[in-house]
């Protein structure tokens, strides 16, 4: 193949790329799936005998999401967008540990469950070309956190939930397949406010706290 043929082929490839548009420009819809590595930290203090517990664990869950967004790329290739979404289903991490009134109490399973209602993010980025966009992510999340401790035999359990705000930061890349469809690659970290729960049955103050690292793939549709 001669140089002219190579040149024509390269020009054709460039032209085929330049007709593509960043699928996060304008209004778009998306859906994704990924792995959420949930970290759960539990502190418990008995108010009568002074027994304290501090444990943590990590658990990986599959998490889906849907979102809508709008973005704009300037003539200098700078991008700014915003997204509103939700994650599903609820995800959780479980700690087998002592959470009763003394160190001799039987082991309980303490589960912190996160049900994310809504997320809102700002996406600043840079378009390397019409096909590839790299962006950061910063925003907030609103979720229901639930601390569960099941009944074991005649021992008491509880199920308490509270709504909490969280902060989110991350990075991502968008690859345009054509003018309508694109693929998104995302990583983000979410930290939610801690819960403060008192159980009169155990005379114990519980302070569960959770965060998660999410790695996911999404498909976008530009309207």
C-alpha cells in the first residue's frame, strides 16, 4: 500500500471521527451497572458498663443506575455538565460482631444498608476530540441508611433507618460511538453522614457510618 493510499485512509478516518459529537452535549439519558465496594464502620458504646466496640468491614455489591443530564462544550474544548440520577437496588455491608451489653453477649449480625434516592452532580471536563471526553465529578447524594440487627433466639433485635446526605467525587470518560450513542466509564467515591442510634434494650449507643467506591460502565443516548 503506497503513501497516497495511507494518506487517503487516514483522512477518511479523521473525517469519520469529526462527524461524531460528544454524547454528553445537550440533553441525554443514561443507564449503567457496576461494582460498589461498600465500607461499613460500627462504633458501639454501652452506657451502663462502659463496654465499647469499634469494627469495620468491606463488601462488594452490584449496583445499577439511571440518570439524565445536560452538558455543553465550548470552542476551547472545555466541558461543563450536570446530572440527576438514582442508584438501585439498595446495597449493604454486614458485620458479625458483639453489639450487646457485654463482651460475653452472643454474636449478632449488624447490617448497614444504603438505599440511594437521588444523586446530583456537576461534571467539569475537557474534550480531547469530538469522540473522547474526560471529566471530573462532584456532587451530593440523598439516601436512607438502615441499621439492622436480627433477633437471635430470645434476644432482641432492631431495624432503624434515617435519611442522610452524602458527598460524591469522581472521574470519568465518555466515548462517542456515533452522534446518538456513547459509552461512559466512571469511578466515584461517596461518603454519607453517620447515624446516631440509641437502643434502650441494650443500653447501647450505636454509631454506624458508611461509604462506597463505585466502578461502572454506562450507555448514553443523546436526544
